[in-house]
C-alpha cells in the first residue's frame, strides 16, 4: 500500500515506524529536513521537505497514485486543507486527518465529501480520554479495550500473590467461575510472550490478557488479584484538552479535583466544569497534595504536556499515599522506565492514536485495531465474509485454521451474541472475530487468512 504521512512529529513518526515494517511504500512530508534525514537513516521510507497542504509538495510525494494520506501535522488547518487538496486534485481514495480543536469537532457536517472530504477523523484527545476513563471504571486493569461496540472487552491485568488462580492451571478458571465464559488470549511473563494452553500455570506478576463479555470483566479480574475497591476520588494534574475532557466525563460519578498552573486557564475551567473542584497550583507541590488529601485519593492522573512534570508529580503522589497513579508519557523511551517503578500505568498517546489509524490501514474488513505492549502486539476485530468455498475461515472450526504462530482467536460476536472461542467453535459468515497477535510482524498472514478469493475484504 502506498501511504503518504504528513507530519514527522511523535504520532507521524510512530505511524511511519509501524507501517514501514509491514512492506508498505511510505513517504513522510515535513518542513524539518533534519528530522526527515534521521527517519530515513532508521527506516525504509522516503522523506519530502515541504508544507503538506501545498499541491506541489503532495505531487512530489506521489499523491497522484497514493492509496492513502494520513495528515497528522501539529496544525488542524494544515491537515484539513491537505485532505481537501488530495481529494480535489489527486482523487486520493482514503484521507485521514488528525483534528484536535473541539470547535471543529462539534460540527460534524463540516467533515463530508461535499464540505471537507475527510474519510477518517482522528481526535487524539478524545481517544486518550476514553482510554483513561475505561481504566478508572475497571480498577486493577492495565489496559481495557472495546470490541463490537463494547459488547466484548480485552483486559490486561497483572496477577498478584494471593489471587485465586495464581499458581493454578488455566483450565481451572471455569471451575472457579461456573457459567462465566472467558478466554485468556496471551500471557506476558517478564516481557516474554507465553502462548496460553489449558495446562499453563499463572504466576505472580504475569501480565494476563483475557477476553470476555463486558459484564463479566470484574469477576474475572478477581481471579488474578485481590479486587480493588471501586474508585471514588480522582485528582487530575493538568487542565489541557485531555484533563478538561476527563474531568467532564468523570464529574457525574466521581469526586474530581483538577490542578492547573495557569491563572487564566484555572479561571476558565472553573466556569465550564460543573461538580469539579478546580485548583490553581503545581501538581508537584507536596504541601498542596497533602492539603488536598492525596493519601485518601483513589486515582491520580498526571496529564500535562510535560513528560518530566508528569513523572515527578505521579511519583510524588504515589509516595504520599495515592492508591493508583497514571501518567501520560510521550517519549517511548520513558514508558518502560517508569512502569517498572512507582508509576502504575504509563499512557502513550501515540500508541492509543495509532490503534485508531491502523484499523483503516489494514487490508480486509478490519473494524478495530488496538496496539498493545508499546506496539509489539495487536488486538484486531475482523469480519469474516464469504462462504466455505471463497473464504479460508468461514465454515471452519478454529482448530482447522492455519493461524500464524502467536495468533489466538479470543471471541466471536454473532449479531448480539458473544461467543467465547474454543477449538471446536465454527466461524460463520459475518461473524466479528477478535484476534490477539503477539508478533505484529505476522499481520500479513492474518490478512491473507481473512481474504475472500483473490481479493482482500
């Protein structure tokens, strides 16, 4: 697939890195030649220096025969105009744009073929806000991902000493919870993937990914660890777009406090946020945190645009007694470093955003893609089409499929029915198939498996 990426920032670079490893023809456009030269030295791609919305720059990048344009520059306006130019002059089939300003997003009629011809609209702030909200709604989870409009969830949880299933084989899970259907999709033990079998024994500190209907998630989590009490009190550090959105989303169910350094922004937030206590100050101020009863806080979320400030404030909050601390961290090199220490969950906005983009890059009828384990693994929702003659999956039992190594089918969604996958489960046409792929480099094998006849879905 020939893909043009506009913008070599953190999201653009992460997308380029992800797609370049999958035999795509990638061109990256940016105004900074030094950044592009560095990317070209590390990856198999082409760099074009220029403004991504200019017709001559797009033409030089190969827009005349490109399959897709992904506009993720720091300017909403540049991204939107680039999609308009690609549509009008080059008839580019798929146009994806990152738009962050809520002033644009609240007018959905703007983004249509008759107005701004953007096929896929990506709002990183909205995606990250939803991601954090799910983590707060599911105490004890490391990652919570929705499939099939929320009917199925993939949850990652760390197994702790004392959990009922720790030290036992996976086959005993059904004995512990009769009537509750689930499937363990993968286990990571000391960062090494383990393909789960019935006789696999769960060990303390294992990171366990399991698939289940949404209503059963909490019961299954309790098998891996002592169940955390539901969260009530939340402190948010940073009143930017994500902090404001999260405060609004949580204010109806939780006691929310928001800390913001800017006097002007504090005043603005206090006027628009209902049922939220807005405080002006530094989230890394020990006296302020103690004054606001950090030791009785269930969740502390560090959401500023400064990685160092987020890390320091989250570590301080944890030391002062916060039950759970989360931090947004933009630099990939920081994520592994901090998660092994005092910070419970490090959130990478780039990885959250990339998942939304990949769903539209994957060949086949792929409904959702979630990037896992800092991009090393993927969870995919694909729709099975065709019949037993034209499809390699329809009409076949799961144990008859030639799944690539490290690929696991966790569940099927058939209409409104959630079917947890077993070896003898038969896939039917139009089933939504939830797959877990430990090694994303084998994604092309999954795409071929779900191909119909000689064409992709």
